[in-house]
C-alpha cells in the first residue's frame, strides 16, 4: 500500500470511530482479496472499502467500486465469516475521500448479488 492509501485508511478509520463504529480489523487479507476495514456498528459487522481519489473527475471515488470489485469484496467477506465463525448481520459500506474534502461515509454502499 502506498502512503496516500495508508493515509486514506487512517482518515476513514478515524471518521468511522467518531461516528460510533468500533474498528476490529484493518487490511484483512486472504486468497480472494483484501478488506480495508472491518468494523462493528452495534450488532452489525461492517466490511468497509476505502477509496481515495485526487478529485471527483471521471466519476470520483464512488465510481471506482465497480461490479468486479464488489464481487471480490463479497468473496473476501464470505471467507472472513467462515474463518471466524461469525454469524452477525453484515453490510458493505464505503468511505470515499476526494482531494482534501472530509471523508464521505456511505452506509450499505452495495449488496452482493
């Protein structure tokens, strides 16, 4: 991960903690991919994708979470759940960072197909 990515993830984690979430894992990896942040929001387990872009040009950070990325995140999350034996309700959120703007937290950013 590059310095910009590490900074974006740190900003995202700080933002989510300020919103009441508890960060339980960072950069969780398996053979399917990586989940940037895993958090708890009450009883819900939240898989968080952090996206950072210099600007909103070309669709910005949100547009970069395409269908292929969503499938990869869903497979990685399924592996995490199986490996940890977790049976909590889950959702996929995104934290979008564009330029110097404050992070934008998108709850339930997508639902796996």
